[in-house]
C-alpha cells in the first residue's frame, strides 16, 4: 500500500445541473416568499429533483440557506471587484460607478428589499443567515473604506459606514416607498458624503 500524496490539490467538482437547478429555485423562492415560508418539498418539486438529490448536495435546509446567501454575496463581490479592476487608477470613479450600478440594475433586482436583511429578520442569534449578512456587509464596507483612503478622504472609516447605511436605506426605500426620485436622491446623498470629506481642490 503506497502513501497517498496529500500535497496535490483536490480535483474540482464537476458542475452539477441538478445542484444549480436546486439553488436557482431556492434563490427565487426564498427571496420572493421568505425562507421560513418555503419548505424543502416545495424546492424539490419546483426544481424537478428528488429529495435524495437535494440532500446529496445540501444535507440540511441550513446548508441550502447558506448556499443561497453565498450565491448572492458572490454577485456583490464580483460586481465590486469588477469595477475596481475596470478603473484600477481611479478610485473616485469606482465609488461613483458603485452607486450608479445600484440605481441602474440592483434596485429593480431587489424589489423586495435586501436579501441579507430579509434573511436576517427571519432568524436570531448565530444562525448562518445572520452570519452571511454580517460578512458581506462587512466586506463591502471594507472595500468602500479602502477606496476612500485612496482618495485621501478625511474620515474613510466613518464615511464607509455611512455610505453603507444610505445604500441599505435606498434598497429598503425602493421596496417600500415608491419614491420616484429614489435614484437621484440616493446618488446626491452618496456623492455629498464622499465629496464633503475630500481634500480642497479635488
């Protein structure tokens, strides 16, 4: 018997159409109807898989919830990372584009509010939903702070928190208020928070 080479990286798993179908179905149902309101049987039925197949990919409902939120978080990470990569030498442009993308695309995509806030509201304590919500919000806030530091903002940490607050508020407003000036109001508030802390003459 020879020793197995544990230094080699594990082989990547092949994409599974069934897994993607389950996850896409859960994403739609969890977001549109709420996590507690959607049972495993409903996901199985609408994804056209067996319970055995679902549990092979997601051993528990909590695992499915975590995968749903990880998928949503990865979208945000890709969006932010893509803009930073597109404008590597212009952090102020990245900050503007982050707000513009939210008004152009994301308000329509999150008509029921922020999926992370919604998920957090359904659970208490240290549930995976609350952990994932805190994690992605912390990550986005950190990226905003890093961009603000690059433009020599006077209060990068506090302003990053404030930008995250108005981003959250804008998403909630889009879901509840029917504000016809939502995009304009959001962009004006976003830019003012940034510009008020920039060095004179910038």
